[in-house]
């Protein structure tokens, strides 16, 4: 039996090693035990998000399931060699190395994976420290108040007398600052505690909205069935700003669903290839709507992972659906080389680019983008443009087949030094 | 923009004040403490709490030294410094930058923008006074 048809057997083997019952794993990844049974007996092919979810539930890399341990190890070693700086590994002898020294090879691969994981942690924390407006202003408030107290207290503690008028004023200032410090420290600790407890960083309304959509799998059956947006409960969203943003996104979702109903879209979908432009032509719906619809399909219709980013003409991200392997910064300041932004330079022109993200494992993505003007309701009014980008992961067998454009996530964590689009130095450039 | 030395200082003391520092900081109690310290040292102190028009205020005030907070309403200290250094005659004006962010990259960014000295909050009074004295001495020699 060919290597890739044994994925089910490998899933079974890994499940047994993990001590999980079939029913447990099935529930974990949201499928029925009978369907998992078919997969494990290699009677159903598996890929896309389901494969990623099963691999995650079994704590292994997806390639370990699709290609087996040795192939996964060799792939990891090749990645480690590709990411090394100023060192040329003997990649033509990687099979021999993995075969003769499997233990050392595993140590190297594991270390490389660990570095990747730590880099992602740094990326998240750095992004948060830099762009989380709540955290930045809270820290500024605390440190500025501490500076005021320290400076004033030092003046009062100096030997010798100072004018009573100044002394009284400084006493009053210290009292005010101490009150403020207590308040702002409590608020900061509360914010951090809340973020840690929820294991996410929903500091701004947009992040609450994204968490809400992720919890619904980016799909709302009631809207697909023609119900009003109001039928979707928004009670989980904490702030009124988040509820307002969610309602706007859902209204666009509802309009898209009316323009391109699920049934009509399903009838046009091909199993093996997704061509959004052909879909737009065949269904008579505009390209941007097709991009948004493809990102919000249920897994039964779209078994592969899809990502989506929407932005306005300033480049500010309005909505994100992330896809494994393609890093999307939490707040603005994304890589200007993304097709999402290229589209803003060429409004109404559908764009397709194969891209590879720098600093990541060598994954490739097909990105489809278009920028379009929002509805104009007045004469001579300048149209407001928006842009959408659908991100589809490329099958690893196709890597390198096309010349993929190198893009980044954001400058701060992009290792490309000679980039014309660079805005600021990378924190990874010093050989982190 | 608010006033100079406080009336608490004797007239003759104020009369010999010639060195001027412009303090751009939106935290009023930091402003008050630094103003007290520098006034006592013989500096004429002017203050400003907005980022938006800070460059114009610096140009109009013509201080001997600027103390500049990074996080200001309207415009960041980093942008103010960059814009200031573009102006003729402002490339060597000593600028002491105060910030709550002391990471290496912030420091590097400030140096690239043309800062003379970079100081993280919470600072000590001695650090501020020493920095102001040093910067002024260097500027006088240069």
C-alpha cells in the first residue's frame, strides 16, 4: 500500500499509544466514532483541518501521520538546515544521517521545533507589548506615576527645609499619585489575570469578535437558513463595541449568504481544486463575496483549512480568520507584501499569488485577493475601498512547483534583512 | 504652555537664570517635580503637555535643552524628535528622552531618531540632574 494511503493506520497506532478510545478522539475533533473508524481503516481519505485537528489531539505533527516517522524526521532536519544561518548542512546526506544516528537526528529536530515554538511565543508577547493598546497605556500609567512619586518623595526626603508652600504641594501630589498607582496597579493585575485565565489576549473588541467567530467555526447555520442576524446570540461578547462589530460582520455574512446560498456554492465546488475566480464566473457573484464565502463554509463542504483577512484602505485589519502556518499579527502592521495590500493598488483586479512566509517552516499558500469600493450614496463622494484575501494552504507535494513570493508576518519578527518594504528592525535579526 | 520659575525663588536668583529647558511631559506631577529640581539649579523651565504642536513649541521657545516624554497625547515623542531633527539648526539641540519603555529596540529607535540621552521611568532625580548637566556641558563645548 502506498505511503499516503496509510494515514488512517498511523492515526490508529498513535491513538493507541496515547491511550485514547476511538470515541474519545472522535469527540475531541468533532466527528462521529464511525467516521473515525472508517478513517482508521484507510477507507476514508483525510486532509486539511481535520488532519491538523487529529494531529493536534494526538500531539504529533500532521506529517507524522501522513508520511510516517522517518519522513517527518527528515523533513524536520531539512527545515532545520534551511533555517540555519552561516552554516551549510550536508542536506544531500540527510537520509544517511537520520538512518545512522536516529537519536541525534531526533534531538536536532526536536530542538528546531522548540526554537520555532519559542519564536512564536516571543512573537506573541512582543506583538502584545507593542500593540496591545490597553497593556501599553496601563504600563505607561503605572511607570509614570511611580516616576512622579519617586521624584517627589526624593525632594521631600532631602536634608534641609523647603518652602512650606512647595512641601504642602508635594505632599498632596504624593497622596494623589499613591491613590492613582494603587488603582492602576489593580486594573493592570486584573487585566493580566483575566488574560492568563482565559488563555488568550482579548484586550480589544476586535479580538473578542474573532474569538466569537472561531467558537462558531466561522459558520452560522441559522443565517444560512435565511434567519435574521438578530437570531445569533451575541451575549458572549463582553463589550458593546465588540457586539457592534460582530453585528456588522454578521450582516455582511448574511448578505453574502443571500447572494451565494450554500446549496448553489456546494454544487459548484470541486473536490480537488478550488478556483475562486471560476466560482465567481459560474455563480455570477462578485469575487470578493466568493472569497468571504469560501472562508465560512462548514467542514463537510470545505475539509481543508482556509484563512481570511479583510482590511480597509489604511491597511488596518478589520477581520481575520487564521490558518495554520500563516502568521497574522494581532494588530495592524502586517507585511505590506501581502497580496491583500497589493490589491489595494489595483482595485477591482482579482489577484492570485503563491506565497511563502519568511521565518516559518517552508509552507506555501495560494492567496487570492481583491479590493473593491464600498457602496457610494452621494454624488462626487470618494469611494471607501476594502480588500479581502483568502489564504489556502498548498499541498506539501506541490511545494516548490511555482515560484512562491517571499512575504513576512510583520517586520518585527521577519528575518529578511534586505527587504525594500522593511519599516523597522527585526528582533530576530541578531541570531535569536 | 505654562510659566517659568516659580515665585518661591528670590528675584536675584531668577535674574541670573539664562539657561532654558523645555519640558514636554503630560504627567503633571512629574512636570512639577522636575520643574522644582531644575529651577533650583538655576534653569528657566518652560513646560508643555501636548504632542501635536510640540515641534512648533520647541522652535518658538528656542530652549538650550529639551526633556521629552515618549508617550504624549496627539504625537509620540519619537515622531516629534524625528521631525525636529529635520529642521535647520535643530540637529544638535540636546534632547533627553523619558520613557516607560526601556527595551533595547526602543533605545535603538530613539538613537536612530537623534536622541542625545535616553532615560527610563521611574528615574531618580540625580539621574535627571546629572543628564541635564552633562548634556548642557557637552553642547556648550561643542
